[in-house]
C-alpha cells in the first residue's frame, strides 16, 4: 500500500522534531511575540513610539555550501548561528537593529537529532543578537536532496529610524577604510574550498593553522551588530560594508557613491593562515582570492580621515582587532 511515508516523507517524525524544538525556540521570544509555534503565521507586535519615522529593513540569505562540509563532518550545531549572524550583519550595516527571524530548513531525509542541533545554532544566534525566532519551515524533500544533503536559509526583519539609515550618501573622497577582523571564511568561498581539499584532509591537523581543517572551516560567522551600533552612537561613521561573496572590493563598492573608488592597501593586515593554505594548495591567483574570500576582514567602516586613528584605537583597546586598510578616492 502506497503512503506518504513510503515516498520518503515521515510526518510523524516531523511532529517529534517540532515538539523537541519548541522549548528551544521559545527561549528567543520576548513580549513582542504574540503566538506560539504551530500557527499558520507568526505575530510580532512592535512599539514604534521611540522611532520618529520607522523603516523596516529585511534581508534573505543562506549559508551556501558550508552546509555540505557540516553534513560531511556530522557537525550541525554551528551553521544555524552562521545564518543568523550573516543576516544580522546585512541589515546592521544599514543602521538597523534586528527584530525577528524566520528560517527555511530543507533536507532529503529528516534526522531529528541533527535537525535539533541546527535549531540550537539558530537559537543561540538569535539570543546573542537579541532577536526572536518566530517561525520557519522544515521541508523533507526526497528526490530534490539526497539523504544527507540539506539547505538552510532565512529571512530577517529589523528596524531603523529613517533619518538614521546608513548608505553611501555621506561617503566622501579622502575617507578612510577601517577593517575589522573576521573569524575565518564566514559563509563564502566554500565551493572553491571543497574543490581544493579532499575528503580525507578535513580532519587533518595543519601546523600552520594550529587546528584541524574542519574546525577552521566551521568557525562561526561573526556578528558585528554591537560594533556597528556603538560606532553609530559614538563616532561619525559614514558607511559600513559587510564583506561576503565578492570580497572586500565588490562589497564595499556597493556602499560608496558611483563616482568614487577604493584604494586598498592589501599589505596593511596579515591574512590569516587559512587563506595562505587555500592559495598554495589550490594554486589560486591573488585576484581570485580577493574576489572570493574576505581575507580576514569581515566588516569595513568608512570614516573621515581625521577620525580613523582614534576610532581604531577605541576598538583595539576593547580587543576588537581592526586596521586602517585603505581610502576612498
């Protein structure tokens, strides 16, 4: 007898999964979340009195093929946090603070324990960024994904006062680029990495990394929310760039006027060893490295030239490593 379960979709297992994640997800709720898990829609009540002209800022993104490495290494508890922090950074550089998040999690065959670990990462990311995980979709899709394959994406919604939106309008010729250290590859460049390294190399210890390759590659994407918010309150920052796919140049050109350009001093900071290893092992050209990876810089702040040194000093004293890496011309 043909059933939905015989086609590869196990509804009862999905129900068990939801039961297990309910108490986890509820840890992210605040007084603004009006409904529990399981309704057809999620409700979020927002008090807008503290905003003169509130503007909602939203973004959708995924973790890319970093999920392939997570699945291969059977480590599922970090990619959720990767996703949250990536999406938080995308709206934070616009001046917004996050409100809530919805995830989309699809796989070939639902493994409840692995899936719970994915959600643990999502929950940890939401708590660390003071945001609620108010809904999502878990889709078991045999035929689209092989049994061990999965994908993870999500949508974030935040808010900013209209007169505090950060964009390219204040950037001027002579402004300085201050780069903040990344925690690693973050969520970009993994397709190239997977092409370069063989499966049996992931658990190998590399002396230059002082780590195994797998642990280095699965380091969590850093959230820059606090740095950005403090910077906007205390300094005259003209723009921010979140360094993702496209590298330093590709992403920073998005947040400066079209008539201006960048001058990057590529030797002004030391590239983390993982990039030297990737470049050497894969015989990757410098241009490809620069357009694929963040090369150790995850966030760029653009400031007037007379503010840059004091700005760097402020953050370095707080153990947030940053460097003056270039200028606008």
